[in-house]
C-alpha cells in the first residue's frame, strides 16, 4: 500500500468527526500490515538520532499518544503516515528539550564556573548550534551523492522547499523516476546516518 | 527579495522526503533496507506488535490514573454551600421527603418511607444535594435527563 502519494486511509463516507475516535485508532493499529510495521520501524530508526530514546520507545510513545487522544489522526490521513508524523514530532520535541539542557557554563582550569562566550548576535546559543549542525549535515548529504547529478539536484530542490508535483516539474522527471532517485538518496543516507541525523 | 532558508528547515524537508519515500517504497525494498541495517525483516512485525501491546497497556494505565485523579479532585472539592444555600437545600429536601407531587418523585424513595432521618443522614443528604446542584449548574442538560 502506498501511503505517501495518497491520503490513503481516508476514503470513508462523510465522517461525523474529522479525526479517528480512540476505538478506531485501536482498530487501525490492530490491522496494520507486517509491511507497514517494517516501514514504521525504518522510519523510527531514522528519527532516533539526537534523542535519548532507545529503539521501540518512539513507536510506543506515538501509539500511546494516539490512544490517549493527545495526538489525533485526521481521517483523511493514512494511519501509517500519521504514526510516522507523530514519531517525527515526538523526536523533534525530545531533541529540543535535550538541547535546552546544553550547558552555557563551564568549569575553568582553576575550578571556577564561568559563562561560555556567546557572541552578541547569537541570542540563542542552542539554536545557533543546531543551525550550524544542520548546515553541516545538508552539505554532507549533498557530498554523499557526488557523481549522481540527478540525486544532487533533487536534494537541492527539496532543500529549497519544493514538494510533490512542483518538485518533479522542477526536476523534469516523472513519479517513478523520482521514486528511483529518492531510493538512491535514501540508501546513501542510511549508510552514513543509520539512525538519522541529530537535528 | 527571497529570504534564505534556514539549514534546519532544509534538513527537515530532506528528512520528510526520505520518510515519505519509505512510506511509498515497495515491500521488497523496505525489507532489503532493514536487512542492510542488520535488522531481520521477518522479526520486525512481531517486535512491533509487542511494542504496540505495551503501548496499549501503558495508555490504559494512564487513562485509569487520570480517572482516579478526576474522582479524587471532585471528592476533595465538595461544594461549599453557604448557610443561606443550605437553608434552601434543607427546604428542598423536606419537600422531597414529603413526597409532594412534582417534587422529584423519582428521587429519595427510601427517604419517603416514613422514617425520620438522623441529623447526620440529613447533613449527608444536604451534601449530596449540593453536589448534585453543582453538577447540574456545570451541565444544565443533565438536570433534564
């Protein structure tokens, strides 16, 4: 089942509510296919980096939040895509929480606690650090695809905010060609960053 | 002028595009990629099922804890009826006990069996009535049911 291109699971007749009720969440959960569970496992693994969560916890938390109604699945969205999105969001919040714990002081040679220097234009040192790391990772991903012009152009277009048809039009490729390019990117990235990247 | 995108946004879009491509990938590709990461695709479904079971258990436990908290919060904040309110409640209770038509005939059946209530029973009944009125004022529809 392709969850990416279609809002697959949402083909219900005019629903009373725009979101799944908790008992419907349970039904969808129980009817996930083995293939979908494998997809979710791959996605979870990619989202662990930079968090203190071990494998399985992100998926567990996403399910818990769905069952408790803390995150609600719109009917128009595939349940698998919803879980993937929830894991992304949970890991992102976790990374932000951890980043806030980054010390802004250090102990100097004499054992005194001193403030780390922060430049005047760097009002938020954590944000500055995350932005610098992100820039390094984007550059690294681009470099990983050295020699594959199509993949590099795709990376540039995605990084430029293009999506869907606009993205394929810019690259002048059809969906199957795009899927094949993404597969190459995915593989290269998985080798370098098997657990995703930290920001 | 086009504002330069932040690297963090670029990376987020790349990450989302990769997730989306995983959701759209064929079953064979997904299994192959899991295997390349040293994960046995055949075992994944059972492992994910076990995680889902644990999540269901934790969610159930959390729901129960929330319900318990709600009950204790309700119990620890009994309606604080003023003396004036209490007098009004006492006359309502007496009307109910007298069994006058139209005065909540469906309530307090036991209280209308002729026996006098003890003072503590009466105080308890007043507390109950105060709680009931508080609930009705929170949900006006409830009093119609």
